[in-house]
C-alpha cells in the first residue's frame, strides 16, 4: 500500500474497528502489523474482529478468506477490493 492509504476512508474505518475490538492504539496499526503477533489477537478476538468488520462494511468474509489474513494490510486490501467490486457492479 502506498502512503496515501492513511487518507483512505476504508483504512481509517478498519483501524477504528481494530482498535475497538482488539483494544490497541491507532498508532500501532499499520499495513504491516500482523494480526496475531503484533496486534495480539487470539482466535476469539479474530472471530469478533471479523464479525464486527462484516457488520461495519456490510460485506461477508468467508472462513477461507479470513484464514488468508496475516497482516492488517491484508484485511484492508480485501475490504477495499470488495467495496470497489460492489461500486463498479463486478
């Protein structure tokens, strides 16, 4: 992700959700932050995070897709791609 990601509304909203669910400070959340290792999410936290993201973005996240998320950037990229697809009708 390029540095302009910080002005991206999807990035900002996703940071807010991560901070709320995982109880971390916004400055600790970067595209390179690993969900488990850096942000401290255990399996229950991960499920809660995914459910909250689905509610927030009105976009389902399959279990198979969720298993591919390693970093925060992975999550943002997925949501961004889905929101773009929804807007463009793909």
